[in-house]
């Protein structure tokens, strides 16, 4: 089921890629700790909505690798 959610998340982002076109991982990682927290993700409505589906290891943060799945 998580794979289905991730697939749907990627399709949703791909269909609206303009939302991520001008941003990269570092623009969301505002504290520079190498991860995007749920708080940091709140600056983008789509990223916030998809956060749990993209957080593949379930640690409450998005790594660069997890974030790259939407690129």
C-alpha cells in the first residue's frame, strides 16, 4: 500500500512539477541539518501533503534520497 501511495504522490508531483521546478532540497532544509523535517515541509502545501508517503524509512524526516524521488 505504501508503494501505491508513493506512486500516486510522484504522479501528482510530476503533473504539477512547476511547484518544485525552482526549488531544491537545500531550499527546504532551512536549518542545514541534511534533512527536511515536517515543519520545514510545511512551507510547501504539496510537499507537506506528500511528506509521509515520501518518508520511506518512517523517521519523520526526508533525506536527500527520499526527496529526490519527486524530482
